[in-house]
C-alpha cells in the first residue's frame, strides 16, 4: 500500500521519497516500473519518477528531510496468531537517529489497538517532539488509484494540531475526512476487516450447507438478493484469504482477551474450506488415481498476490491424496506451475482456487469443482 500512496501523492504535485529496506524493489521503482500489478498505477509512477517528484531509496537518512513521515508497517501476527506489537516501533527505531522535531508521523497500516499510543511513548523516550496521527488505509488491492481519491479518509490524532496537519495532508487525495480518536480509529480498521471476514464465513457456511444437501447455493443467493436490498451485500462462496482478514480478526480477538467466539468460528470455517472441498471431491472420485489441476494460486481473482492464499493450503491437501497435482496461474510467476492448456490436457479433475477472469466459460469436458461460480457451471461440488 505504500507505493500506491506515494504515487497518488506525487500525482498531486507533492515531493515523495519512498524508503524501504528491499533494495530490489527500490531499484525497480526508480526505473519507473511497478514491482507488482496495480491497475492505473503504471503511468503515474513512470511520469512521477521521470519528472523527479518520486524516488525510492534504502538510505534511512532520507527521512530527515521529510515534513510528513508515513509509516507503512502494520502489526503482523506470529505463528501462534498473537499480535506482534513491536513491528511498528521497530521500524521507527530503524531510522530514529534521523527523526527531527516538528515532523508529522502518520501510521498508515492496520495496527493493534494501543500501537499509536506506543509510538507516542517511543518518540517521547527518543526525545523527538513530533506529532503522531493514525490514518488507516482503506483501499482494496487493485483499486488503489481509484479509492485513494474517492473513499473518505479516517484521521485520528491526540491533539488538534496533529489532527489538522494530518487532515491537510490527506486533503490532497480525499475530499471527505472523518475525525476519530486514535483508539477509535484503530478499532474501526479492525472492525472493518473482521466484518468482511465474518460475512465471508457466513456465506461459506451457507454454501457448505447447501452443497451437503445437493443444492446450488448460487441459485439460492440469487433469489435472496433479487430486488431485495436487505440482502444485497450477501457475498458468494470462496476462499477468504489474503494478508489482512484472518490476521486482523485474530488481532481483534487478542485485544478482547481472546473472547471472540464469532471471530474464531469464522476462522475455522474459512480456513477449513480447502479441507471441505477436497473431502467432498474424495466422496465422488478416487483421487489417488487422478491428476488434479488447481486453477489460480493468488489469493483473489485478477491478482498476482499470493500472500496467505488458501490455494496453497488446498495444494498441500490435494498432494497428499491425488496421484499428481498440477497448478497454474496467469498472473503468478512460479517455476512449479504449468500453462493452463497443459493442465487441461493432463488433468482428470479441475479445482478453481482463484476466480481469475481467464477461467470464465472454461471449455472442457473435465469435471470442474468451482465454488466461485466463475465457470458458469453452478457451484455444487
């Protein structure tokens, strides 16, 4: 999310420096190229670099010249699903000697409640008199260059001065600003992602119920949503994955002393979906005698992002049960993957793991397991 934000600010005439510890990514950006797919970002990146409004560097001293320092480091969870609240302070301490009085330090990534306050304490301990604000990103991957300008921006700070400075910064992008207290904003971001995760879990549970009784959930969902506004937001079934939803649901559980039955239930449903899919297929097919093709390894359709993709969990389960497993993806580069036409030629069974547009109206006589409905064959498995 840091690069799209930098591109957006540079496109509005601001001077932007991107500091990162990844030298390879820095080099790509300085060549005016995107290191990942992001619709609508390539042209403004190239022009911003060419015109000198945007540059990337691995030099931490670069933060000294910044009036506004935006920290794009979130709070990850460890292997035990516990929040690592030290990630943001550690990133700031990496360039601590170059911080200076009068700067505005903006936390941008999702953080565990209390990390904004922890950052304020860190700066005080370092003897840096800087303003701190939490202004969470709200974009969907692939839509950054639209949503950064269209969505209201939440701005939260401890003092009126810091609030005013953060609002002025983001007025370069957003026309609407929503003011909150830092702790309110921290929860607002977690609530947002957790709400989506729970909605996806409900849809996936509905799909499994329908599927177990031999019914097509998508036909039922269409009837529920048809000209009925109170059910218009019911999502379809599919893998609820990516770098945010599970992580932030677990952060919210940790914040509430692990008393979050609804969130934990959503995790069991969504994370258990690959196992359910394979178990249902095993009831119909002798997988041990079959070559299974997995279509799409990214965590969402039309993306090259594999972070926390459940397609890889699906792959592991299939590999344990099938004679051979073939994976393909039109966006993800991996030497282990094979082209789609080869998968269609060699596989006995197909599973759609990511709803890429390339799989719409797939022409094949091979059985297809498609809970997404992207192939227009129904969603029963």
